[in-house]
C-alpha cells in the first residue's frame, strides 16, 4: 500500500472517531505514520482528503445504485428495493457520523454539491 492510500485509510479511521470538523491534517498524517508535509504532497486540504475517502473507501453503495438499470428484469422489485434499503442504511450509518460537519462548513458543502453535480453530469453525458 502506497503513502497516499495509507493516508486515506488513516483519514477514514480518524474521521470516523472524531468527525470531519474535529480531525486535523496533522492528526491524520500522524495516524498514517507520516508528517503533515507528506500529507500536503498528496492532498491540497483536509476537504480534498475527505472526498477521497468518500470515493475510495465507501464506493460500494454508489456502485450498487449505478448498476440498478442493468438489473432490470432480474429478481423481484421487492428484493431489489430491500437490498438497496439495507445497503443505504449501512452506507449512511457509516458516512453520517463522519460527514455531518459538512453542513456546518459552507465552503465544504458548496464543494460537495459541485462534485455531486459534476458526477451527475458526467454520467448523463456518458449514457
């Protein structure tokens, strides 16, 4: 596992324990076994790292939702909805404690909304 991946892994642990707002770049770098300078060689900010955690460490729910159109006609609607609901509860149960502070930081919330919008635009143009 490379330096960047170790930092992302450590960030997930630290942010789960302390939340995004109370986690520091220094603390995250230390938890990964690196200096804060090494952190900034891989990420511009704690917010950039947070988005990396979302994209790289918790992508399974997004992948499930994205594959739904390909599953049309397989299984029952009830089974599919139950699977999505179970996975959504697990996903949000993991992400909400870590990310709740996103709503307290207007700049971070704006960046998050932009990212969601861009990902949605990318999917529509690819289809």
